[in-house]
C-alpha cells in the first residue's frame, strides 16, 4: 500500500516538474466569464462544469445552510487537519468537518475523516447541542436538493449531447452512449424504472447519491503564507490543484459556497485590468497536465453552487483561489466506501477472529487453523484495523466529541476485536517456537507474516513520532493527537508495542 502511494506521488511530481519545465518563466493563459472567448472555451473544454447562480436556489435553502455554517463555527466544530504529504506532516490552511451517513469515512492526503452523522432514519444519534442537530438537518436537506439538481443537470447535458451527436453521422459510438443515458433520464422523470435496464438506474443513482459532505472554512486574512498559483499566475490559492480523492468513479461533486461578506468594488487599488479579481473567491479548472488548453477561473459569490459532473474530476484538476473575506463551502461527494465504513471494518475483524478458539479442552485459547492463507488474511486485517481506523481516529484527538458521541462505542468495540488479533499473533508466534513443527511449513508461515509484522513495526514508530511532533504539540488540547493504542509495561497485552526483537527472532529462524 505504501509503495503504491509512493509511486503515485512520484508520478505526479514528475508530471508537475515536466509541466513547469516546459513553461519556464511564462504563464499559461486563462479566462474568466467576463472575457471574450470564455463561453466558447467552456462549451468545448469545460462543459461538465455546471453553475447554479444563488438567485436560482430557494431562499429557504440559503437561510438554513448559512445558519448551519455559523452554528458549527460558533461551537468550534471546524478543525485544521494534520495531513501527510510525501512523508511530511502539514497543517491544512482550511478548517474542515465531515458530515454524512452514519459510519462513513472519507480519506484524503493519508488522513481518514470520520463523519459527524446527519439524521438518518433507523439511527440513534446524540448531538452535544440541539443547535448542532439542527445544523446537520439543514445539511442533509441541502444534500437532497443538490442531488435533485445533479440529476437534472445530467439529464440536460445528455439531451444536449444527444442533439449534437444526431447532427454528426460519424459519431455513432457517442450517439449510442448519449441516447441510452437520455432514455434513462426520461424514465426518471416518468418515475418508471421498469422501462430501462436495472443496472443503468443503479449506475446513475450510485454516481449522484451523495453520502457525505466535507465542509470547509477559511479566513485568508489569518493565512498570510498561502501559495501562489504556479501555472497561470492566478494569485493565492486556498486549495492547490488536485483531483478529489476516494470517490465513486464518474460521480459528481457538488459545492455550495458562502462568503461571510462580499468585497466592495473598490476594495483593491491597482487591480489588474484583466484576469481574476483577487478580492473575490474563485474556483479554477484546467485540463490535467495540459499546457495547450487555457484554464478558467470562475467567481464564487454568496450562495452560488457548482457541479463537477460525470468524469470531470478525473480528466481535469481544480483549485480554489482565495479572495479577501472568510468563506464556507459544503462539498457533497459520493465517497467510495467499499472499505471505508464502520460495518465494513467490523465485518472484516469479526471474520478474522473466527480463527480464534477461545474454549479449549485445556482452558487456553488456540488458533483453529494455521493455513497460510488464513493467517495472512488475519494479520492483514490486524494492520488495517490498527492503522486505517484506530490510530487514524485517535490521531485527531477528541474533536468529534464536540459534536456527538456517536463514534465512542464503535471504536471501543473495534479496539476489543483488535486486542483479540494481538492475542492471535502471539499464539502464532508460540506455534513457530514449537520444535515439533515441520520446518518447511513453519518457514512458509513465517515468510507469510514477516512482511506484515515489519510493516506494523514501521507504522507504529511513524505514528508515535507523528503524535509527538512539534506540529502536533502546537494543536489545541482537545485536538492533539493521541498515540492510541500505546503501551509499555502492560501485563494484559500479549505482545510488546515494539516488535523489533520479535522480527529479529523470526528472521533468525529463517536464516535471513
């Protein structure tokens, strides 16, 4: 996993450096909506970026959502994340909170965020304050509204694509795709799913049903060190160029933007005669790793929404350009949660501990199977539970308790399962030390789990160092990372925290 992530980062770095080398001292061109050629460029290269002006959005939506932003800020629910980029920790300039379906998580920049649940039928959710409960209700209402708008935008776009392809006999493949989607859209309007294949309906639903929103807040006046945009000379960035991570393929990202106050027209002296107004927040897009196509920078005024439809997030990159006033945003996503929900990890752990036989004739626990495939899967789950869940959760301190205690019991349950897997690893080591074991079988088993133990040791030391780094120590007390689970002299733990001696012992058995 770490090798793959490292390879991806190196590839991105190489592409970025190549692009910068080709540019030299010059800047790429970009257009704003006020400039000639913008609409033609948008139509040909950025047509899957859709805007909804604030005036087209119901006033009640604005009122409730903007009140929710201010409520969450008032109660200290926005947090700067301590993220990891290229092996180094950074505090994000943007403060965030994740709100969404109970038990969902969202991972970005090696950091797993855990949802503050919005109210969903069938779940009991205790909020720390009634105001926070109302804020979460407002955001799930916004989520429903943006979902409806997304479906409509996709239908409109696919109707336009159908008309365009019908004018060109050479576009048979594109016509087939567009007409199938158009048919799907018309059936959705008729509320008659039986008219189209079930898998088409399912696909559309999966790509438009937002399961969480990542709320952002930033005051540029408190962030004097913002990086300049490197390719187009667009000014300071609140969020650098990126693709949104961890999303269902070809799913839409919908964003609601709200500035606390709109800048006046005379707020800047000597403003550039062309290009974007640096007093106003903008979203900018470019075709990924392309220096031929001009970029676009589009202003974001109070209550505007925009949608990155279909595969736009894959083919293009976007950044957020800072204006002068503080800004909130609610970015609704279809997070890829196949391995990112509480039921998933609890299910994995429960399957793993099925290999533990607690009631034996001699009264001691034992392993049911020593099959290489079984023990490898158990140890992989052991690492996943510890480093993708427990340590990620506690690294973020006690921040979630400001909003809800929803995660408390699940994390206790997960830790109990993890402790059983610690016991299972210790039982496995006991088996390796038995003289009657056949040498070939023993060596196969050791070779199977040794890399996983080495990874566990490396990651434990890395998380321990991160929790005590200077950046961590400067965070507020309720946000300071906790290195948990952590133990030194603890008779209740079957294995030490530091696995170095165990790894050396297993290597010596193998003769490594």
